[in-house]
C-alpha cells in the first residue's frame, strides 16, 4: 500500500512528461491550436511504466505536494466527491446475443449509459458517418459497449476498446486491448495506427485514482497525447468530457472527475485542430483532428 508523500515526484520521473505537462504554454495568435512537442516513444514508455502511485483505497484528497499541478496552478476550483472503483469485479464478457440485441435496439432506442447526453454524442457521430464508414478505430474507456455498438451501426469496420480493466467481446468486429499493449504493437508496426478514436466520459477520470489508476495530475493530458500518438495523420478524435464552455475556470471534483473550463480545454486539445464543439447536457463533445 502506498502512502501520500512517498516518492510523489515520480509523476515527474524519467522519461519526462515534457511539454504535455507544461501549463505555461498557450496557443499563439497565428496558430489555430496549441502546439506542443509530443515524444510518442516517451509517452508510451510512461504508459507502460506509469509514474505516480496506486493507492488502495483511493485517496480522498489530492496530495498537498501536487495540489497546484492538480488544479492547473489554481485555474480549477477544488471540491470533493469520493468513489472507490478500485475493486476489480469478475471477468466481463459480452456474448453474441447481447451484442446483437444492442445493435438492434440502437436503431430505434437510446442504448447509451448517459441518457440524453449519449444520444447527443450519437448525433455528432452521425454527422461524420461518411468519415467513419469502413474505418478501424479505438474506444477509450468502456464498461458497456454502447458506444462501440453505435459505431458499428454507423458502418465502422472494427472497434478496439482500450481500458485499464479488461472487457471481452464475443463478436468479430469488437476486440479489447490494454492501452499499454496497444502502444507496444503500434510502436513496432506503424501500419496499426488508427483511423479514429472515440471516448465519452472517460478521460476526466484519468490520474485521480478512483479506478485504481496511478495518481497523476496530468493523467488526462497524457491520455489525450497518447491517443494522438495512436492515430494516423488527419484522423479524428470524438471526445466527450464535462465542460464549462465560455469560462477559463474549471473544477477538480476529487476523486470523482474533472470539469473542463477553457484553460484546461486548451491543454487537453494540444496538437489537435478543433473541428466542432457542442454542448450536450453537462458534457461537451469536441471533434478533434490530428495535425502535425
């Protein structure tokens, strides 16, 4: 069991996080987005050997030594809401019958886990169905394959779900990979770079320890950069996160989630061109394009 304060500087360990974790960088007037230097090799090494420590049970407060990093130098208000999702349950397998039922229901029902917000995300995806048709991509964070099924019904060829905890799909168009394993495969074979990525209500949890993941104040920013490194040039990333559009100030609701104000939106979308921003309930959907 880890204790707060022990080797907490591991979040800044080698290989370094680099510009991804540099909040002092901002978009230049002449650029359409914030440009940062992403070292994909280092990002994948950090993914395989993550900095920070795992706390069981999860921490109820951010370590004092990391408070400024967690609140992005005070640009995120701090409040509390505690969950312990670190206990791994039994192996989860979705059978062909379950997947078939979801595929059928998705055609005339809302199968998403977030009610009207899931449907709003689906409407955004529908507008990009021509770009998704016959493509291969990843879904980041999934306890139930509602998003994967939506993508299949839009004509996607294959979806790989990536997460910390394994989920198994008995379906030829669905598969699962640990994020670190997929990073290894892409490092060895660049032809495995993905056509698209999609995630809804996942990245905002990264690095908060809620699900047994290592404490890392930049966990969400590193996750977005890791996804960038897994995408082909020009690929799209459909991202849904809690937002406060129009104000720089966001919130860190520890250890539940982050709510993104414009200051953190700028950082999490570094090196992505923002094609679309749409409010969907308490979430915002951002359609991002990988640019070089």
